[in-house]
C-alpha cells in the first residue's frame, strides 16, 4: 500500500544517461539509459538525501555491518546498508497534472486513423491448442499486423480501466492529455533522447586518456512533464523534509521534490480483475518468490542491471528485471509495492 507520493522534477530537465566506452579504432552503439529506472536507483538517492538532511556523514554508513541498522530509534526507515526500510512504486509520468502509467504488456494494438484498436491477451483455463505451458495468454481472432503496446505508449487512468477489445485515442500534443479520456501518449512526446560523445580523463595527472571516447544517451523530460514516485512508508516528514533537493542518477543530477497532498495523488482504479501492472521494473527473484511465475504473465524482454555500490566502491551483483508494464495475473495480493491492480 502506498503511504505517500512525491513529485520529482529535474532542475535542468536533463536526466538519466547510459552508455559504454569506445576504444580507439572501434565503433560502438551508444548504450541506452534504463528508464523507468530500477527501484534501487531512486531508493538509494532518497537514502542519500536522508543522510544529507540529517547531517550524517557517509563514513558512518561505511562503518556499519551489512545488516546493521543505521539508527533504529530515530531513523528506522533508513534500514541497513544491505536492506532499505522502505520500497517505492514508479516513477510514472505526470503531464500537466495528469498521471500516465506504462502500457500493459498483454495489450496489443492495430493503428487505424489516429486510433489504436486494442486487443487484450487473457488467460484461458483451457486453450484451443496444445502448448508446453498450461498458463498461457490468448487473443481470439488476432489481426496479423498487431504490435505490443508496452514500451511504446503511456496510458491515462481511464485507459487502464478498459478490458477486452476497445479503442484508445493517440495523443499528438501533450496539451491534449486529460484524465477523463482513454488516451495513449507516445513515449517520444514525454522524453527526448540526446546522443553525446565525450572523453575519458586521467584525474591524477589531469590529462585526457588517449584512445578513449564515450558515447552516451541522455534523456530530457519534455516541458510540463515530471515524475511521480510512491512510497510504501511515510518518509516525510520523519526522515525527509516535505520538499527539497537531492541528487539522482549516475551523474548525480539535481532534482527537486515535494510531497503531494491527498487530493493530488494518483487515483488508481483498484478493481479486482485479477490483473497486476508493474509500474516499476520488478526483480525476477522477487516475482518468483511471490509465486507470480507459476501463473499467467506477460512481459517484454528481461534486462540486467548491476549498478555501483558507493559503500564498497565496487560494482553490485547483476540482477534481472521484468520491465515496467509487465502484467501478472493473480487473485491474491503478492505484497509487491511495484505492482498495482488495474
């Protein structure tokens, strides 16, 4: 259950980046940023913000054991170096006050005159064919030219309340977005991708490393677009101020945040249709332990992320994630903050 919602907006709109090094004489395609970012990225940024606001030196964290709480009495939600005391949902987009959710992975579309004809893949107890898996998703009489909706579009709440076969209106301008209509917003309207090439530096000698170039891709939020993050514990104002600034992302870019009032928080349908939508990337092991992989589910291709452990000054172990938009079918609550019923 989400206790609080934060709205986050970059101070200079330039946000996440991704990339890989290019060695002399070689050409590499610039790596793409992970967006939406994995929950650990935002959780780590918020925990660092707590330390800064409470005047706690990072050295104090480095001296803790892996499972030793930082301050169980005064900062119980911070947790230990290995285990945060809170989880998040999102981020999702907010455009001019309207919330947008990732398109479900079990929805497929056919474009017809500015409208998307949606067909929803649903689980069948007995499919009309033989398959290796018993828990499969099925679409009756699918069109030949259907494409997956996930990763291409973000949807209004009214769109998420639909099921079966229906139409969605494609938004061509962000000023057209409204919560009252079932709309699909193309991702390229929300974020712009900028490719850049940089150099590697030898900080000790303050010179340029010969033969090293870096191609990176940066994401820039469009005007009027911000991010919404749900917290499963009330961090504000016991741990964090209700508004402030913190650093987010690999380059530590500054973002400002503020706590949303109840009337401003996303209004989710919460209907009991047995469908759960991932509004954040979900760690494969978490979904597996929750028993979700023994039931029907739909997802895009899993991706792997390692990250950087600032405490150890070393890479984190690589983990596999279901992308945002993954759909799991379950009649029981798995207890994962990343999933919402729809």
